[in-house]
C-alpha cells in the first residue's frame, strides 16, 4: 500500500540548524498547519516536543486541539476563537475581528508591514490595543509576515525596519494594559536572512521539513527533506514497441520495456501535470498519464520512491514544494523510517 515515510534523523538535523541560527530551541515555533504540510501534525508535534520545542502554529481550532498537549502555546492563524483556552492564542487579522472574540481570549495582533493581505495598519496600533482591552482580551503578542524573504530585494530590509519600530511602540503601549508581549515576523526564509534573531520567536514551516528554497545569492542552509512518497506495485507487464500505456496513450514505447503500475494517483496528491515528464530520484521515468489512483513507471520494483524531496516533483509541474506537500492524501499511511 502506498505510504509516506518520514525521517526523524532529517527532522532533528533541521531543528539543530534552525536552533543554532536563532540562538536556541526556545525561539522555535513549528508550523503544523494543514497536517504539518502533509507530514502528519501529531507525529511531527510529538517529535519536536521531545526535542524541546514549546511553541506551535496552526490554522484552525481543530488542528490546535490535536496537538495542544505537546506544547506550552499553540497560535491559531486563521479562525476567530469560539472559546478561551489557557494554551491557545489567536491571530487577530483585522481591526473588525476584535469585536468578535470572547472576553478572556489570548490573542496576538497582526500588523500589516507590507504583505497587504491582512493585519491592521501600523497607525491603528493604539486604537487596536484600546479596543482589545475594552473587549477583555489578553494580548500576548504582536506579529507580522514577510512577503519576500526568500528573494534578494530590499523588501526584507524595509519590512524588518517597520516591524522594529512597531515593537518599540507596542512595548510602551502594553505597559498600560499589563500585557507581556512577544514579537515575531520571520517565516522560514526570514529566519535565515540575518545572523542574529532579534525577535522572541520564529515561525518555521518549510525549513523544518527540509524543503526551503532561497535565491542562490542568499544563504543556503543545508537542510534535509523529511518526507518521501512511496508507491506499491499493482501490476507489471512488458510494453511492446509501438504499444501505448494509460489514458489517451500519450506514451508510446520505442522498444520493448518493462512497465509497472503503482497505487498512487492525483487523488493522492500526484499532480497530473507531471504525466509523461517526471523522473524519480532513482532515475525511473513516469510513463503516460497519471490516473486518479494509479500511475505507471518504467520499473518492476515492488516499492518505488516517487519523490524524496517535494521540490523536485514541484519543478516537474511548475509549482512549489509547499503545494505538493499540502495536497498529499491525508489517508496515506505515514511512518517513521529512522
């Protein structure tokens, strides 16, 4: 049966690099949203908790409920609170959201420093603090998001400067309300843009999983991919010269060759655009069109590694590793291999 294999050794290797970069594991917040980018939120949560990570980030309350016992705090990015929880905080993404939160909720105010997706304007900071206090909310953090930390441009520098100015103002305002704030803006790419981490934590997702890609002119951390996608053989045949395989017969054998069908298709997360153009890490070409639940390769091995780094598969379909990982079938078996 098709499966996802996870490398604990690669995960610890990546955590060591990140901890060294930011000055300690206490500054690491692991991003576990969308099933930990397809890896299994519970499995990754348990492993990083054992390592000593105490902070996590998810998108929804149900995701937080799955992993909250492993951490001191879980930040929810994309859902308004339905209840207050002593170990869960919520990102406030607009000024209007403040009124929707129940009293006593622990929140973290998002500032728009240039991403222009969500977050309050910097000049609304004082007004937002007053509104949160009147609503009975407990603000524990101020955050933002970098829009281009993985590319060589001026954007990281000016967003960093704006956030640093906000930190000073927010720290002064917080004293009035008795709030002890933490500050964070860096995603995976931002974590490696400076040799010094001046915030209270970094939010690492794709770097944790070993699939961070940066401009070649920027520092390239030697991370290791944690996830491999493997398929089990369903059937093998010798494709004769001139015969075609799969829907619409888009691949025709030039000479006799062995072709096997494996139990993975686009329903499991194999993007159909890779049909007839992808080659596995072991040099095995994909033959013909990817079906909903199966795909054919020029191989007769019982278990085939489809990819061991999502970025490689992503390049074959013109997307990014994030998308490939996030679209992996949640029903696939996941297991630690070493």
